[in-house]
C-alpha cells in the first residue's frame, strides 16, 4: 500500500472515514496527528545522498559582522608567527570582544546538554544522534552510559540583520579611504 | 477617531530613542501588558536590524558615498539621510555630516531652532537641517517602523506620550509638540522624563509601590542620561484616603551626562599613552573612548577588578602589529569618575558657574562644573521651600534647614547601572542629611535603567485613560514678561526692567490663568518682543504681580517671546491695548495669548523667536 498511489475515490472514502474517526475517537486523532507530524519533516523523501547548496549570502554576512565588530578577517589573514604573545594577546581582545558581541546579539546560543561537563549521562534508545555524538567504547545497544565531555552548542535563535535586495554581500569590509 | 488599541510611550532622548507600548485590551488594574518595541534600523549599509534603542543620530551622506539601495528600509527606499546605529557609526568617522544632540539644540534659546544649523561643523556643500527637523525625522522613523509592524493599528490612532526633560522651557516643549504633530503624532501628550521613570517604577512594582512609600515622603528622582542630567522632586500626599503623588520641583537644564565620563577617561588614558610617546589620531581616539567606556563599565560594576586592559585596534588591516594595548586602572576611574563627577562635597557646595541659558553662546551651553554632586546640592538648597505649603510636611524640615531633605531616591539612566556610583551618590546625600540630623534616604529599586523612560511613558498613557495613580504637579515654573519701568531716562543706562507674572507656578493641564490687569500697547503689523522669564522657586506669585527686583537665583531669563498683531480689522501702525493670558494645553504645553479688551480677538504669542 505504501508505495502505490490510491485512486481519487479511494482517497475520498479514506478522507471521510478519517474525518469521522478524528472527531469521534481521540486515540485515532492522536495517531493521525503523529503521522502528520512525522511525514511533514520527511516528505518529499529526498533522493539518497542528495546534497543542497547553502546560501552563501548568510555566510558572507556573518563574516562581515565578525570583521566589522571583531576584526576577525584581519586577524586570521595575518601570520602570527612573527609576533610576540603579548602582541597577539592585545589583538585577541579586539577579536574576542567584538565577535562575542555578534554572537550575543545576533544569535541565542545555548548548550545542547545543560549538565556540567564531566557529569554522568545516559543516552536512551532514540536519542537525537544529530545533537549528541557518542564516542569511545561505542558497542551494543542503548541505553549508553558515559560522561559529558563537551556540552555542545545549539543556535536556539538566529537574529541576523535583514539585507537589502541586491546588496553585494561579497564585500566583507569596504576599503576605507580617508579624505 | 477610533478607540486606541495601544498606549505608546516614546523616549525622545538626547543620545537614544526608545518606544514602549501597553496593550490596552490586555490590562487589568495595575497589571498591564507592557512591551518594548524593537526598532528596525540600518546597522550597516544595506543591512537592517531590530534593536531596543534607536541612537538619536542623523547622518547626511554624500551622494556618491553609498551604493543605491544601501539606505533602504523595509518601509521606504531612496532616503537621503540615515538615522540610528548606522548614522552614529558613519558619523563617528565623518563628523561633518553628522547631526548629534539635536535635542540639546532644541532647547537652546540662543539659536534659531527652525533654521538649518546642523551639523554645526558642516562643510559648505552639506545641506544642513534644523534641530526641529532632526527631531521630526527621529519621530517619523519610529512612526514608520511602528506602522510597518502594526498595519492594523497605525500609530496615529493610538494614545501617544512623548517624554521631555523636566527642565525644558515652554519654547522647547512647544517645539517638541509641533515636531510630533509634523511627524504624524496627533495629540501627543508630553511627559517629563523623571516622572516617567517614577511611573516605570510604579508599574514595575505591580501595585507594591504603596508599601514602599508613605505619606510625607519626598522622592528625589535623579535621571542621568548620556548627555543631560535631569532632576525632580516628587512628594507623597494623601487625598481622600488614597496616596497621591505631586511633582513639586524640577532642576535646571544641565548638559552633563555619561558621555562626558567616557570622554574624560579617554583623555586620561590618551595622556598616559602620550607620555609613553604614542600619539593617537582622531580615529584612534574614538576607538579609545569606546574602549574606555567598556573598561569603565567593568571597573564600576565589579569592585573586585583593579585593572582592565584597553586596546586601540589599528586602523589598517594589520591588526596584530598595529594594535595598541594600555590599561585603565581602578585608581584612574576613581580619580576621574568618582572624584571628578561625584566628589564628596558638603551640602553647602555649589557648581563653579551656574548652567544658564547663555543667550549669546553659539555652541551648546555645556555645564561648566562637571561635579554632579554639586549640582544636586545646589538644587536641593534652592528647593528648600518646595514642600512648605503642603499638608503633612510641616515637620519635614527643621528650623533653619539648609536644603530640602529627601526621604527616598530613584535613579535613572545607564550611568547608574554601576553600584559604585549609586553607592557614592547615596553616601554623599546621606552625609548631608546626617549633618542636619535627618534620616538617610531609602533607595527605590527601579527597572531597566535604559528603557524606564519609554516604559513609564507607555504606562502613563494607560493611566491617563483612567486607571492607576497619576503624578500631579502642573507647571514647575512661574512665568513672567519683562516690562520697562516708566522712569526718566538716565544717559548710558538701560531703563530698569520689571517682571510681570503672567502664569503662576503649578498650572495644571487644561487650565487658564487669570487675566492680568496690565495692558500692553501693540503696534498693528509690527512684531513686538518681550523678554521672558521663569522661576522654579517662586510658588506664591499671582498673575499680575509686579517684581521690581529679584535675584538671579530666583528668576532666570528664558529668551524672548514675540507677539505680532495681524493688520486685519485694524489700521497698520495703530496701537492696540492688549492683555497677555496664559493657558496650559491638554497635551502639556504653555500657551500665551494677546487679547484685545473690546473685541475679544486673540493672537498667539510665539515662544520660539528667531534670534538676531
């Protein structure tokens, strides 16, 4: 059934029965809700191995913000070997203060796991593998018991500035000419 | 007009604007749903961000300076100016195109406030704008931003409140009111900022404020903004069994604020670098000011830290080699900010020179003494008699007290995020009180020091609708016109001037003063100017009273006012006898009219007179 395409009449009948069922039977309604929830994220099913292009504009915008507030590109473009730790340290204060401002103002970032690093953690079956990475002695079936090595970070909210249509995002920092 | 859905409060500040609103449909008694509107603005060319504060800066870019579309806002394209964050940032690097502190210019009687005079140091080809126009543009930006976000509840249909310094004179109040009307804020009510801060405190207490104050309390509101210091005294009275708040006094307009402290620190650190042989260019000096502000906030916020590094990044792309590192020490902050701006002085201390509206000055009349504690001492001493006539305050002051004894303090303004500064001001105040055997003040805990004025104004819009406590008080000054004495001319001496009271102290909104018996002869078709005076201490002068002598401490000159009789119905050159009558409008501005005795015709007398 799952692969075949049902006819219109079949679908009409099913829709009617589903309608009556949802109204009359709370358990059935809950099952439909779950089904709808699950298929929403997955449909249409992607071709295996399909990749998507990320939009470079947001990446460029973020680089520009890090540069504007924290001079990150200036910092990374330089060779640090020739400078003393004190000189690098002075520059890092600029980078740190500015980039941190960007992180705080344009994102809401929170740890994936709120426990202290080093705390005992149990990964139950069905844990979110995209947010939690088990490492080391990874054998058998969950639940896995281990300790938290890194709390992880999740961008809970992204509040990047909106860009004007046609804005050239490839200019990360304009050249400055003092007149 | 449709019933307003929201009460909107706008803080039109010297350095920042903010907008807060109350959803009137979602309020119950003193529990109100209050929000701060996040204001979309350009933060870099072509990039729009929503922030709580809109920096009160306006930048006039060169036609070739920005790419097309760089100044587009969600609601408008093709603007020839920028307001907000981008304006401040661009303007820091190209000050000849930056309009800043427009509000301070708006209350500067020495300049024509409708004339294009800003940026003050503009190059010839820059089209200057007036302080009035700058205010219109800040307000218009807020209006457009609001309307874009609330297409079904346009700003002009809401209950609007705009805040002004308590020290604004009638001309500056009227200009603000007119700017609001021109920016599409019909009937916006004006509210004094210290009152707004107190409303914010009332709102934040969720009804608990009644337990924190009692009848007989004198609340001293100290509002220290980025560029100005604004003072008010508000007393707690009882009326028909309920607590009532009365604003009994306001301070002078003092151009002194948090920005002065950052500049002073940058100067100190700059000198230190200069002694080591490093000289900073203007770009680096600005970066240093920014760094000092940050370091100051750390040192004043955390008593544990003793040294905070300050770095001045290189201008060019070589960040690592070109960055200067220095530090700000606790000793320097203590010396410069605590001792410089908040010195421990006695109650008898006075500022070196009183900040007066200098009528001949061309620049802004900045306070000449940076010591805020001295300004506080002078204010309390001038207002010693502020509560003398109030019921229940008979014992508030002992015989021979040197200054008015406040019982509670409410701080406002970002500067007071620092517990050290709060502590210092309290210690100084309590020292004065102790010297006169009075109890120390209580500290009223306010809310967000940056947004309290906007949120208080929104709450006031709600209160005006009938719910909750209102602060009363009326005008905080009595007003006078200058008339020349009739006496024989003495060569080389200007005839002595008398002050005729036209508006008594404490006129409430929507009231009219009595008609003074004195007549003035106005020449039809010719504008006539009067000197105009105000007093924040003479509470008993009635309309029509003549003063032959007064001290500069009691009565201050505010600027000139102008009456001009149109020629209709009269012969040009004819002299018509008129009376001057004052009224306070519902929105909180003073109005002065010239009335003819027989025909009942009346004309508005202008407060905002072109100088020259």
